């Protein structure tokens, strides 16, 4: 899956997280970090519905996470 998002001014990197159940905070897993507004997420199972969220990080720490987006892997 290729994720694309709008940029944030002043960020250093973005943290991308995913889960199968967005209602369970403990189930969110970090997929990676990137300094770009794009990330490829590999190793996903076809037919499974994944949920993603993104947070910007700057010198002051992590920002709030984005709205959750649901994507079914094909």
C-alpha cells in the first residue's frame, strides 16, 4: 500500500502507525518513520482491512495523530 498525505510545516519526520482494530489503542503498531509525505507499507495480507494514522514530529515532540483511514489490501 502506498500512503500519501499533505505536509506539515515545521515537522522533522512523520510516524506512520497501523492496526486491525482502531478502537484498541494498545494494538496500534509503528510501520515506520519518514521525512517525506509518502510511505510504502509492505508485507500486508490481501483482503484484510487495515487502519492507518500519521503524526508529525518536530523538535518539541509528537503532534496529534491524523484522522484514521481504512484501506483494504488487494
